C-alpha cells in the first residue's frame, strides 16, 4: 500500500514537471514569436514621446524647417561622457527632458548642411525681433575666452579704435595699467595679449553692442567658436532651421515609401538600407532580432529593410572621438545631412506605424589633431512618424543591397 502511494506521488511530480515544462515552452514560444522580446526592449529603452512638425514634400515627408528649433528638440534619456577636447578632458552631461540647446555645442553642428557658423548675431536678432541693447556680453558665451588679438581679428574695424572709446576694452586694459593707444597696438603687449576677456572684467556689466560691430561678425571669425553651446549664442536656440544657410544644399532625390513595419522578431535581414557613414548604408542585420520597416520603391528598392536602431548597433565616428560609446551608434541613415542621424525607433505593428528619432554626435577640432567626431549616440530626440504607404526620403548615398 505504501509502495503504491509512493508511485502515485512520483507520478504526480512527473505530471507536474511536464505541465510546468509545457508552460515554460509556451512562454518561450510566445516570447519569440509574438514580439514580447521587442516589447521588453521597447520598455527598457527610452521612448520617443513627441514628434517634430512635418510637411509633405513632393518626394516624401520632411521636417517643417520653419517650425524646427534647437530649443524644442528634447532628449529622452540621461547621459554623461568624458572625452579629450581643446581644453583637456571635457565632460558632457544631459538629462531626459532637457533641450539639446543646453548641452550641444556649435562644433557638433559644423556641417555644410547647416552652416551655422556663417550666421552673425545681428542676423539672428533681426529674424526674431530681438532687441540687442538688452543683450549682455556674457550672453554671447564665446566672448569670455576671446583675447584682445582674437577680437581684433574677429570684429571688423575694432583694432583702429582707441581703447578709451570701447568701454569693456577700456576697463580690461586699465586692469593691466594701459590707458591709451589703439586696440590693435594694445593687443600686442605681452602682458595682456594672452589674457581672456573674462579674466579681466565681468562681462555681465556690459551690453553686447558696447563692442561696436561685434554683432555683425560671423560666428566663425571668433577663436574656438566651436566650443560655445547652442544657447550661448543669443537667439540661436529659438531660430527656426529654415533660416540656416546650408539647408538648400540637401540632396533629396533618393526616395521610397514605407511598405510594412515589422516589430516581430525576424532573424538575419540582409537587404538593408541602413547603417552608418563608417560601415556604409547596407549593413545586414545578422542576429535573431531584426525588427525593421520594409520599403518599396523603384526597382530593387522594393523589399529593402531599414533596421531598427533599437536592436542593431553599427560602427560610427572618426578620429580619437570614435572610441566614445564603445565606437557604436544605432543603425540608420542621414537623409538630411551629417548634423544628425535618423533612426527607426518605436514600431507599432498593430497600427502600421513607426516613429523615428534623431541622434547626435560630439565633434571637436583639436590642435595638431584636426576634426574628430564621436558616433551618433546622443538621443533619442523624437523626429518623424510614418505610417505604412507614407513616402520617405532616404537621402544619399543611393546604394542598394
């Protein structure tokens, strides 16, 4: 009798183990087949919760440049990175909900597609109705590290003026016992020529226009202008992008349409039209999870795949900063130039839609080293939402797998 009960208990344990094994198998099957893994990844990684305004251009959806501003580009994740720069090691910190204008620098956007550096404050102010008499010298961040020789080179006609006729320079020179002469001659004194302006005077005490013509000098005339934050140039963070000089140079001829958005796990997608400048833009997704949008278009464009940057990372960056973020960035494309990368981010297969995000990079011009840029890893910043059958701009290059 005892032996029979023992066998019954053993049979019950076996049935229980079989049942639990079946439940586990069904869970793993669902996890794999129905995209629960993608949902898990989507939960862990930040969501792109808002989008930029768009216009339906003849070739596809484009950002409405007349409504796009740095101040309204809000990042969705925290980050911190230390890297070599022009001032030794530098640290960049950002938090979710912050505008990129607060931590991105002009040098990060030194691209012909934007040409921000060709602007001057007078132009920026005129476009937005800013009264420059209310702007302080300290509001123009890069004035802080300009020396007198820097200012003489940057501001037309400044060197010919007497030091007494330009209030901040008069006060600066007096700190070093200099009371007369032209600004050009004064700038040659060894005891003063290497001293930044903010080491001698408090820039908050002077209006921007107290240095005549400084508002008319293009940004790239100033020393180390690349180190200024976007919001360190009065009015730049709220200037709409249609006023940036370089946008007219974009090549928007390579286009297609979003055919299908596929959130489910699909392995080994080889007809990719996404990637990076370093690896090219036909990087196959050779892994188990290749969530993507399938594209349609002329000829072999149909059936190509834009892989989600949430699930695939590619090599990016160049020079010494390419080591940042482990040398990796989300796969994607640069249809609107090198200022930012467009990445497929959130996919909603049920509604047939996908949200894309902008990712940015850090760029520096280092003496004796040259220009160097990190991978595009600062993001996501919400960009354009597409639905199936929407037109989409791929940009250059127009290579197909």
